[in-house]
């Protein structure tokens, strides 16, 4: 059945087009190679890192390989979601940590991504960035929930029975921090044409088998915090997560309890992300993990278009 595309869905599609065009336009105006690796000049590229005259002028470095892997894992995440085969999601998280994390060095780096997409919109980086954005327009934060290796590692080390739950009201206040961080990073990169804090993302030091004592310490701290708190970096500090949370408010399909809902609030209690509220998920926090599906005693929860 082809779902009805309602007004909110149309807004989502328009927003996606505007985001794409906006980033592409910004990419023409900036394009500083800083923060994107030193090899652009080494491979004979222009100032934006493109290989002049080469067949791979749009895709530089290993962007094409990264795109293929990201598309593959995103496709698997959508398959898990649509078939409700959530028991496979942890395997997906493990594959993400190994492949996108340790093999590819941490793709997409959540602090660098919101900056690089402005600096490098004229390259294949734009497509890499658009994958989580398109997923967010369709379903919400599927990328965060099942694909991002930084989120995956936090969740894999988390121990539910030791979890210290942040009161929802405090959680909402803390999530403002990540939005402010996003605004600060975008404003800075727009003003200066350079990126910052690329290597400071938690776990980047692990994924790259390097880093400074400070970045290793930050990574270790977030790793330990993740054991006791569900995805602390995602919920408080991730600028890419903040951006996807904004886009997710326009999602076409969402997690919701239907007519069978008996208001038992089992789903609220099962949601480690504190995204479920009375049978309706909050799009900006829902990771489409499926825990509420499993917790619902009457099978009321499904993925549906938002009510008009
Ligand atoms: S919030 Fe950031 S780190 Fe967490 S899963 Fe999303 S993009 Fe990755
Ligand atoms: S348990 Fe929470 S995060 Fe997971 S799908 Fe349900 S509402 Fe979303």
C-alpha cells in the first residue's frame, strides 16, 4: 500500500531539497581543505579536494567506498525496521563499530560532519551526509539508532540493569546543549571557512588507533559513562544528532501506539532513550530501536504516518 503523503511529509521533502541546495551553494563559497585530510594536493586535486580532470572528480579519497558501505548498512537498518526484526539490530551495531568505526576510521564523524558538509559540499561528502538526512525525513533517527558507529559503541557497552536514568525534564534541558553546540559549530565554520574539534569526537581516537592523551581520555570517559547512562554523548553533545533531531520532527513515518493501546505505559518504561510518552514517540529522541515494540503486551505499536 502506498501511504498517503500528508502535509507534514510534503514539508519534509521540501526541507530536504532546501537543505541539499543550501549545502551545495555553501560549498561553492567555502571549500577550505582544512580538516579534510592533507592529501587533496598530493593527488593533484583543486582547492576543494577534487581531482582535476580525473574521472573521480566528485568523489575524493575513499568517499565512494564509504558511500557504498553507508548505503548498505542503512539498507539493512531499514530492512530491520520495516520487518520488525529488531533482534538483528545489535548485530548491525556491532558491524557498524567494526566496519564504519575501526576499519573506516569513524564514518560519519558526528562533530566533523556538520562542518565538512559545508566545506566540502562540492564533493561526494554531500552524498555521505545526505544519507542520514534522507533517513531522518523518512523515519526519524534510524541512522543514529542503527548505523552510526559512535552511537553504536555507546549502546553496546551500556548495561541496562546498572542504568542511571536521567529524569526526562533534565534530559530535555541537556539536549539543548547539543543544539547550541550545533549552532556554534555551523556559525563558526560559516564565518571562518575552517573546521574545529575534528579529532575530539569521543571514540575517534580509538577508531583511528591514535589521538592525543586528551582525546583518548575523553573517549575513555564517555565509554565509562556509557556503561551507566544510555548514550550520553548522543543525548547531550552530538551536533549531528542535534541536526538529525531537527529534521526528524518532519519525519513521514513514526513509532506510535495504535487503537489497541491500553495505556499501560510499558513502552514508556522500556524506552532507554526516554523518547516514548504515553504511546507516542518523540521524533527528536526516538532511535527506532524497537524496544517499545517488544514491551507492548498487546502489540499496539507500529510504524505509521503521523496523525493529521
Ligand atoms: S547522536 Fe551523534 S553520535 Fe549518537 S548516533 Fe546520532 S550521530 Fe551518532
Ligand atoms: S523504545 Fe524508545 S527509542 Fe526505541 S523505538 Fe520505542 S520510542 Fe523509539
